[in-house]
C-alpha cells in the first residue's frame, strides 16, 4: 500500500447538527476511519499516524483534540492529515496480509494439497518419530502454517482459541496421522468461515524500496550536497586513489540504505548495482572529476537507481 488508495477519497466533512463546530478529536477520528476503510480495514499503525503528524509540523496532543474548530478549519485539517498519511505511505509503503479465509479454502478444496500439507505438518510435529502426536499440537500446526497460509496469530484473532476448544484440540489425547488430518481439516474449515465473516488485516514486516526516497534526495540540493561531502571526505581519507565511479559505489554499498537503496543483504542489490555502474562506466568520462562534475555524476547514478527501483521495487524482510 503506497497511499494511492487514499488519493481519491471523498474527504467532505459532515456539518455538525447543533453548534456548527467540530472538535479536533472528531476530525482525527473521521480521518482515520476514512483512511482505514480505504486500506481494507487496516487499523492505522501508531508509527504511521505519528509520521503523518510530523509531516504536518503540528502537535496533535490533548490540547488539539479538545479544540473546537469551525467547518472550514476542520475540513482543511481532515484533508491535510489524510494527505500526510498518503505521502508517508508513498515514501514508505507497507505490505499487508488480508486474511479472509480464501487461502484456507484453496487448501481444503484440493484433496492432494491438503493431504500433503497435513502429512508434512504431522511429520514436523512428530519429533520423536512415534507416529503419534497429542491433540494440543494442532495449535503448533497452525503456527507452522502462519500468515502465508492464511492463519492469523492468536493475538490478532482470539476466536481461534474458541475454535480449538470446540474441536477438542487442546487435550493430550494422542492422534495418528489420519486422525490428525481429520481434526486439522475441521478446525481449518471453521476458521475459514470465521475469517470470511470477519477479515483480519495485518501489516507485515516487509520493507519496500521503490525509488521514492531517492527522488526526495535528488530534489533536495542541501541534503544531496551533504551526501557529496561525505563521499569526498571518504575519498580523501582513502590511502589509494580510485576513480570517481568506484568511490561513489563503495560509499553507496556501505551507506546506500539510509539514502533509499535496498540493503546489501538482499540478493537483488548486487544485481542492481552491477547494472547501474556497468552502464555508467560504459560512458566516456574522466576517471577523476572536479567537485561540480562529481555532483553531476552522483545525480546521474542516483537517478538510474531510482528509475530501476520505480520499475521493479525491491521487497525484503525487515526482521532479518
């Protein structure tokens, strides 16, 4: 989600029925409700709301929440706040998992897929290779399946505990593989039905690098000049003289993540670096550049990175 979903929202403000004023708290509640609805029901993370507040340069503390606003002022704040959330998502998109039971139904409807799934789970849980596991291992089986297979964490979906209890999946009675598969199937069927009625939307720990942060850097001459000074300082501190492109590459490989490049740990990063610098170095230019020429070269390199990342954003697990 990159904020696109919020750009076309109807942000008209309903008129107050009595006094003709609306409090700051009511404006924020309406803004967050509209944004959440447009984002598939996602409860806006506090970090996202806080970042949006910072973009506005205004403190939205208790004093603001109790402030009474006229229609025009409230309407302006509503639109500005939602726009700030959209801008924040554009620069730092989020990936969400929408758990609505469809993934589970796909497994349940394909007998071969479900048989393989249940067999693999049983094997993983039968650590002593006895051909038996206790009923309460069903919960661990669900944890093994995880978000990728459409299972919400218990903390996000307390109903899951009730479903397990209804199917007797919390006892110590031992089950063979066939019995385990039968119990798992009944639990997943009810879980899929429950999720179809009440979707769960969760932010995943996945970062997206799409060139947006690089574009902001390229548009900010002061920030860009600061980056150039750091590169030149490292160049001067280096014992060996390197050509300009090599100096920039070494710096970006080390510090590029802070500027808006994917981290070096991601497989695609090395490929993107090779693509950019192979193209840059194929162009005829002096191996050593003056400061102004160095800036032109840096901008050209960052522009090429931004183009590649816009066309093919890089996703990576933020937990690793």
